[in-house]
């Protein structure tokens, strides 16, 4: 699979990781409107006029998995501004020998799409930086 994926490990319990992921406003900077923590919730993320996307929470397994379906997107810097539409954002949470492992995958964000370089870089910043800090520092 060529989907963008990144993994990190923390000392916090899986339930703490799950709660932090669902507190989207605390780690994904930008304007967020709508619910983010219940099955079926829809929220819109907006960063200036550059990125707007709407996500529906499609799977919540406490302490194990969070999944969003991107139902609408507009990326102003790509030839196809809707290239995120229909992709999935997945957080898998598991226990390992080093602690709790968080595996982030943006299913459909692959090197073949125009925004891969900039979007994977941004996800790396938010997931490995902001989200990880939110989990470890509260």
C-alpha cells in the first residue's frame, strides 16, 4: 500500500490516546466546526483559503480505532481541488512492548496524487508533533 502512514509510541494508555485523537481542536490547528467525537459526527476543517475538508466519523472503537471519511474537500493548491474527497483518515491504537502505538494512515493519500508531498508533510507535523504532544502533555 502506498497510502501515507506514520507511527509513534507513547507511554499513555490506549484510552487516553483515543480521547486525545477525538479532541481534534486540541491538535489540528485551523478552524474546526462541528462535532468530532461521536459516531456519525461531521466536522469541517478550514485553513485560510488553502484547505477545506469535511470529515464524517465512521468508526469509533474505544482505545483501538478512529476513522473518518472525507465527504467533501477543496485544496486550492491542486489541479483537482477535490482529490481528498472519498479518502479515509484512520488512527489505529495498539499496545506494544514499548507502550501504546499510534498508527496514522490517510487511505487514498498516495504518491500518485498532487498534494502528496505537501499533505504528507503537514500530516507528519500534526500527527507526530501536535497530536503526540497533546497525548503526552495533556
